C-alpha cells in the first residue's frame, strides 16, 4: 500500500466516527469534552454552529452518530451523544450576546419557501453576510414539521421557540399564514435566488381498501392528524385506536392518541417487528406507554356496521427473505384477524408534492416526484436560481439531514449570488494540534472509563399520559452527564505518526490494548489486512500505513478499534507518535461563525 | 503518565486451545522507560505462553534485581512469581523446581544480575540442568542504577558519558554452552518473529534452556558508539530463522527441500530451523562455539537456536526425585511410617 496521506482531511475525519456519520458533521467529541468540563455554553455554541438546533436535536435527532460510535465496537453501547447534546442546551447560560448578528446589507434578496429546519439553516448561514431573507410558510409560525408533527411531549414548544427565534432574530422577513401557490409569482418578485424547503407534506392513504369511503369520518391521515393536534384543531380521539404503520410517524400517532383519550391503542404493522422503520428507542417508548405492536398483519378491510367504523380485518403474513435480499410477505392462510376500534390513524409513509411549481418555471422533477438536482453538494435545481433542500430535495428524511442540506445550499446560493462557479466550493475548516502537556501528559482524559451507558430518566408514566405537553424525558443531571461524557473515547485525538523518528523498538505495538499497531512487510491492502495481528475485517475503517522504515518493514495501524488512549505515544521514546486534536468544520457560507477558545 | 491499561481489548482477538486470548496473559502496565527493549521481551514471553496455550496458573516467574528483573510484573499477571534478591534468582528457581516439578519456570534476569553479582549462582544452575527457561535481557549496562557498564559490555563500546570500555565482555551464550547447558539460544528484543518461537521451544525443552536476548536500554545505552543500541544491533544482526510446532499439532507449512532442518524435542514438539543449507547443526557443541566465535570475529551477532541436546536429563530426573510435586503428596507418602523407616535403616546396616 502507499503511505497514508494524512494531509487529506478526510483521513482523520473518517476516524471521528460520530462526526463523520453526522450529516452536518458536528464535532461531537469536542462538545462532549466541554460538557465534562461543565462549559455548557461553549458546548452549546459548538453545536449551534454545526446543527443550528441543539436543544431540538438533543431531544429528537435520529442520531446516525450513535450506531457509528466507536464505543459501540469495543463494548455494548455507544456514547449517549444525542442526550448529551440536550445537556448542553439545558444547562447553558444566556448565550444570545454571543450569537452572530445580521450583516451589513449586501443588496441581495433571497426567498425561502417553507419555515422548517432546512430554510432556517439557509437563513442562519446567509444572514451574517447581509442577505435580505424572506421566509414564507403556510403556518402561523416557523419550525415546519418540528412544530406541526413532532409532539410537544417529545419537544416542548419553548425549546423550539428559542432556537427558531435565534434565527428569525437575525432580521429575517417572515411571511406567515402564506401558502405559496405559484412558484412563477415568487420568481416574478426579483429575488436573486429562491430556496425551496417545503418538506414532504403529503401523507399516504389506503384509498382502495374496502370500507375506506364509508368509514372516512373515523379514518385520519397521521400527518394531518398530528398537525391538527399540534395546532389545537383536534383535542380528542376514540377509546380504541388502531395506528397503521411502523415508522416514526406511527410511533408519534400512537403515543399522542394515548394522551387524547385513547385507552386501547395498538400499532399494527405489515412487516416483522425487527424490520420496522421506527428507531429502536421510539418503539421502546411506545411499548413503555402500554401500546402493543402487532407485526406481520397486512390490512384487508375497514369493517363498517350501520355506516360506522367498528374495526379492521388483517391478513396474517410471514416474511420470506429471498437470496437477492428481497422480502416477500406471504399469507399464513389463517383466518383473517379482526380488531375492533373507534378510530384509525394511517401512518404508512409520506410523499413530496409540488402542485404549486409550474412547468413553465423550468424546474424539472424525477419520476418519483422529487426535483432533479445538480448534485448533492450544490442542491441547485434545473433552474439555476432555484435551490432545494431538506425533505423537499430527496424525500422524507430527518432534521439533521435538512440542516446539512441547508448548509450546502447556503454555500451554493452565496456563490451563485456572487457570480462564482458552484463547483469551486470552499474547503472544510481543519486544524490539527498536538495535545502534549508534558512527557506523558495529554490535554484530554486519555484513559477510557469503564462506566456503562444509562438511559435518561423519565417522568412518572401516569403523569406523562395525562398531558399532551408534559415532556416525558427529564434529561441527564450534571453528575450523570459527566459520567456519560467521560465514556467518549476522544476519537478526534488522532494518533499521528512521523516515520523518520521511529527506531522500531515495538513499544507502541506491545502496549496497544486493542492490538491496532503492527510492524510488518508492506503488501496489497486485501492481503495486508489479513496479515495483521488481528485481521482488519472492518472494511469501513482505514489502515494507516507509514513510509518504509529502516528495517524494510512498514507500520500498519488498523483504525477500527483504536481507543485513542495515547499509550502508544506515551511508550514511544522518540515521539514518533503524537496525539493531535483534529478539528473539522464542514464548509459554511459564513466561516468562523463561532470561535470557542 | 497512564498507570492503567484500558480494559477494552480487540473484540475479535484470537483464542488459543484453552479458550484464552492473549489479553489473559497480560500483566500490569510497564513502568520501564518508554522504548526499553525489555518491554518487547515481556510481550514476546506473553505471546509465546499464549501461543503454546500454557495455563497461566501453571507458570512461575522468577527474577532477581534490575530493570530486567522487574519485567515479570508486566506479563502473566495471573501466574505465580518470585522477585528475589540481586543475582540470587537461581537458588529460588532451583528450590521451586525441586518442590514442584510440574510448573513451567520462566526466569528473567539482566546482564548485571547474571554476569556480575549472580555469576556464581548462574553457573550452578547450568551445571545442575534445572528444568527452566532462563532469559537474560542483555543491554550491556546496569540500567536500573543509571547505566554503568556491565560485564557483558563489549570491548570498545562507548558509554553514554563517553568512557570507552577497556574490558572484553563476557559472552553468556558461549559460557552456557561450555558449561554444558542443554539448550542455548540468542536473540534480539526487536525480532519477535525469532524470539517468540525460541521461547516456546525453550519452554518445551526438558532441562535448562538459556536465551541471551540483546535488549537495548534506550535511556543509557542507545547512543552512537554503543554496541548494544537498536541501530547497531540491527546492523550487525545475523539471524537464523526458526519455527516451533508443539507436540500433537499438525505440521501445516511445507518447506522447500534442503532449506530446513527439524529437531524433535522429548515431548514430540518440533523446531524447524531455516537457512539449514549453511550446514548449521544444533547438536554440535564445538560447531556452535566455533560459529559464535567466527561471528564475533566478523563483527556479526549470530542469533537463533545455537545449541540443543534434546535428550538432556534435568535435575529432578537425574537425582531420581519424586515424580509428582511435593504439594500433591499425601500423608502416607510423606510419612510412610516406622515399617519403611526400619527397612531403610536395615539397608544401611
Ligand atoms: C410525525 C413525524 C415525526 C418526526 N420526528 C422526527 C424526529 O424525531 N427527529 C427528526 O430528526 N425528524 C423527525 N421527523 C422528520 C422531520 O420533521 C423532517 O425531516 C424535517 O422537519 C424536514 O425539514 P424541512 O425543512 O425539509 O421541512 P419541514 O419541516 O417539513 O417544513 C416545511 C414547511 O414548509 C411549509 N410549506 C410547505 N409547502 C409550502 C408552500 N407551498 N407554501 C408555504 N409554506 C409551505 C410547511 O407548512 C412546513 O412548515 C418527523 C416527521 C414526522 C412526520
Ligand atoms: C546486592 C545488591 N547489590 C547491588 C544492587 C544495586 N543494583 C540494582 S540493579 C543493579 C544492576 C542491574 O543490572 P542488570 O541486571 O543488567 O539489569 P538492567 O537494569 O540493566 O536491566 C545493581 C547493581 C542491589 N540492588 N543489590
Ligand atoms: S467515542 Fe466519542 S468521539 Fe468516538 S465515536 Fe463515540 S462519541 Fe464520537
Ligand atoms: S491510542 Fe495508540 S495505544 Fe491507544 S488504542 Fe490507539 S493505537 Fe492503541
Ligand atoms: S533504564 Fe534502560 S533498561 Fe532500565 S527501563 Fe530504562 S531503558 Fe530499560
Ligand atoms: Mg542490564
């Protein structure tokens, strides 16, 4: 193999598993260390720079970082990254004075369609540059699905108001209660660019299932029903409720039903339990609230008696997995199962819908109904001055993805408005600094702790079910937060090797607790991986290969389960190894938005 | 400085025949200087015991005084151990081996501990052929007392302070062969590929197995002018490669004809010596002494298995002692009663 090029920022970036997995590349270990130091405001602002909604995300994020977390590869559970983010938000001081202000007007005007996280991120990134920002939303406030869909027992309104406010307070012109029904009209208004962040607002129905029309009064589309609840248009539901679907919307529907008068609430889903789209913790939360989840049931019929819905019939199925990975749900041939109910919530998916974008605008769509986008860096549509992001770009996803899209789209809009090429994008911000404090001293807690992950405490179940607004999770207290923060392995403390210093004494290889380090003959990657002390079978993790050493061997480090404990560097007599902090910041329209010392 | 080794290990560590991973053979975190050759020897011993699947509790580590003699703390944390006084490990080892012949004994010593203060004891250990593996971590100096020349420092080697050594160094390998040691090897701490199989073979050998390991002292003897530095050792190394296949293990590797010589130990394990085309014979004492001497003359450090008598008789066998450890003998065997005493006395009349 060729020697590793550590000047390529992506090499070390990939080693910080959580940050790499985070769509907005939040510098996770950096903020977790600050939490351990009780520097909550700094921890908050690091988050805010990256993901704009730390308080919201610390409660609701889909957390792609956690399955990626290195800790999960050396013990049972990853670091509680998401709930630590909430700790930063909960215990921070008033940080308003430290937030950036709107910049001096630069004469450019941007329209933002939709007030969800994608548009708000674009606004946050462009406001300090002096753009005049016009935000349109059909609702009476901003927040998008964070407000209309995510129930307030998971995300209190104050938390959302605060963080939406930080953005709007940067001088954003809001046009609420304004449904944009014509893109052509917007384009006529002389905006320099338009960002479409209107989400994927259409909930799927089961229009052809027998009984659908007759029972319509008691059948609700989950997406619409949740937003009606959020905006107080609905305040109750029948005692017996069936929720159809296995995704996160279904979980929010069933838990909300339990708080709206639903006593016998069931989730009924086509697929096996393990295949359900909902996150494991959302399923656990539903089960904890006394909601059974019946899997392998395919809806057959809404049963109507005397013009009223009385229940539903299901075909029981079994999942058969084919060699090509295809899954087929095959009927067991048993009698259909009947479950009585008063109301049904359909939460079986959502779709994009752009009825308001005319063909004449030159904006083209794929056959799936999503806009044709230049690429997933620029977010430019087939019309050069129109950009898409969030759920509107590639279909339903999550908040942190919408934020990441927003950052990239803001960079594109800024380049576009300056007449620059969109493909020449700014580089990420990267620093690499030695953490040496003394001969064997590091500036971070290098010894991994043995503590286990603990769950966030919850309010009493009875109390929780009695209110739609009472937040269920209590969050970690500072003591628990410290213990949980210390579980982080500091994967951004990189092991940096200088081959010219190495005397090949083997000390690093001998001490390494996880057998990462090898001195061996070079070879082709595939063969070399097999030849290491412990074969490097996790192909997602790179090998770090040195220049050829005096003995003719090379150093090969498998990055897979390195604990970043610094022992290799401590045992190295010539400082050929050093522990250096790698800070990576995704490129943003406004660089250095937040400088934390 | 970290004084704790993290608990986490690679989740896919291999297991040996006993179901242990190499981590089960770990000791405490080392307090030796960063980069000390002795730490590599510790790792080689750990790996050898793991590879040979010796139950940790069936091993006893013995040592004297010195940085080298501190090593046993840093490997095999679940084994027995005795850190004795300077140069006196041989007495302790002899006693232990007589009392319990069933354990595997690993002695770790230094060039000072063995070739200076302990020479009088060391030589008798060889003469008596005590069944143990005796490793000297040879750095040509007294590391623990700040790097004074030891008795194995080579003639002309320059000490860190600049003094040139006016004396000929003692060559422990030659000495051991001369005194009749039944297994003599030499190696380098930076060559685990050779050192590990050599230690495994030594542990399988029945009798006294001696390994002299060049082990640079990074702090006091790793400068230009030192003959026992990492770079000088590497430059002058003349290694003879070997493999060790324990008894009952299938021989999987195929060697090209004429390139390998095999030696079978008393327990059926096999040592494969490569580069056999050079005509090296491990059972030829004179030849071994000659080879070492010619190496020295050519300024080369010959390493590998230098001499082996696979049929040696260890002390316990030679003295016809109890075939089982003393702690396994019952009251009847230890106090056979007046009838037996009478018959012994009768025999002496
Ligand atoms: C029930 C439910 C629960 C969810 N829970 C989570 C969760 O816990 N964590 C998570 O990360 N994600 C969750 N999501 C997904 C997440 O809410 C979305 O992925 C995210 O909000 C998308 O952001 P966005 O900016 O693209 O658009 P949205 O948040 O969807 O905002 C779009 C906004 O545009 C407005 N709009 C649309 N069309 C027009 C128009 N023509 N004119 C004017 N205004 C318009 C809408 O009123 C809306 O306010 C959930 C989704 C649902 C449905
Ligand atoms: C009876 C006695 N004499 C002298 C000493 C002082 N002393 C401690 S270690 C040592 C030399 C150790 O040298 P070596 O065995 O080569 O070990 P190294 O530290 O080099 O590994 C000496 C002389 C002592 N501890 N006890
Ligand atoms: S251990 Fe810490 S830095 Fe490493 S992946 Fe997990 S949260 Fe991120
Ligand atoms: S920091 Fe060094 S010693 Fe620690 S696990 Fe990583 S490679 Fe091994
Ligand atoms: S003084 Fe020398 S022998 Fe002793 S620990 Fe340090 S490097 Fe090793
Ligand atoms: Mg010494």
